[in-house]
C-alpha cells in the first residue's frame, strides 16, 4: 500500500478537526436563521429561496405588533466566533497542503482512477477556494475593503446561499471519501493516514 507523506497526514488531521468544528458551528449559525435568499438582503419578511426546518426559528408569523409571540433561538455570537476560528485553521492548512503538494508533485496521483483524480482536484482547486471566498464575502469588514466580492457573488445573501451549497457538496464528498476508505480496509487506511504505516 502507498504510504502517505507527512504533510498529507498532518493536513488531514488538522482538516478533520477543523471540518468537524465548522460543521457544528455552521449548523448552529444556520439554526438562528434557517432561510437562504438570493441577493443582498434577507429577513423574516423577505421571500426565501430555501427554508430549512431545523429550529423553532423556522416558524413564520407569530408577530404581535413589532414583537414575536414565541421565543427565538439566538445563540449566534459564540457560533460565529468558533466558525471563523476553525475556518482560518482550515484555510491555512489548505494553503500549506496545496503549496507542499505542488512542490512535491503530489497532485499527479498515479495510483488513483480518473474519477478520483477529478473529484479530488475539484475539491482542492474549486470547491475549497469557493468556500473561502463566499465565507469572507459575508464579512462586512472584508467587503468594505474588497467590494468586488459582493458584485462577484451577487450580494451577502447570495454568498451565504452559495456557501451553504458548497458546504453540502463538500460534506457529501467527505462522506463518500470515508465510505471509500472504509471499503478499502478501514484499519489499514487509518494507520496509513495517521502514523504512515
């Protein structure tokens, strides 16, 4: 069996921890406002592109004057901070992985089939950069310095919707990746990606 180089093992470990943190904090953020929109603005009174029934905030109506008639789930601050921190860990790890992989010609992947090579390259060179770009586009601090991002993605809410779609795509890739690893000998593959044996 082909041994994984040290940078692949290290980057997989950091990426796995970061990804689990991002999934957890991302779902928590989405639970606060479980609606996706297209354009620059979106709120409870704006028609949604997609509504996700994942928290009590999904309920429509419930207004009496300017106040809600039910308590909303609003634990957003810590989730955003954790999400931002984990995203930087994943981004820096990804940059180091790509730089080292290009320098060491890792992306030639001679032992992989055409479908595997295509999937891995799409994840590394398309989906991951798109995830980062849409993530930073949701930050007003970033878009005040680089307003072209808002024009590129069609507004804050469009960037959020694209971010979610790429997240689902990457999550499906990770699930498929883990299934393939498990089917090809989970213990052997786990040793190969952790201690390199």
